[in-house]
């Protein structure tokens, strides 16, 4: 009698867990696919550069990085953000100075 009640409930729990795992794996696949793209929105670019989205937009306004617009709104390229972080953009800017010897 107990098995008649427990087995169907257990099967329901297993089905629910399978669906949760499937969704989680799908989210991970989507995150990995996005991480290989050179394109980022301002929020993602800010997290990548460890700054605020307004700093990303200011860098674009100042010409340190390019702001690309399209169907998905403004986008920024990882490689350009990397160059701006070290002070290089299209030959402009400065190379970081080495720290003084201690």
C-alpha cells in the first residue's frame, strides 16, 4: 500500500528534477555560446571591464572604444575594451608606464 502511494510521487519528483536539470544545462550552453562572442552589451562590457555601464558609454563617446548599433541596441567588442584598458586604441593613447623600482 505504501509503495502504491510513494512510487507515483517519486516518479513525479524524478520527472521534475529531470526538467530542472535540462533547463539548467540549456542555460549553461547559452552562457557558453555568449561568452565566445566578441560582442557585449554595456552591462556585460562593464562587468568584463570591472567598471560601470556609464564608464563604457563615456569611453565610446570619448573614442576609446567603438559603439556599434544594430537590432539589439548598442554593442561593444571585447578586443577593443581590452585595448582601451591598456591605453591603446588605433595608435592613440599611451602605453602604461612601468612602475618605479622599489
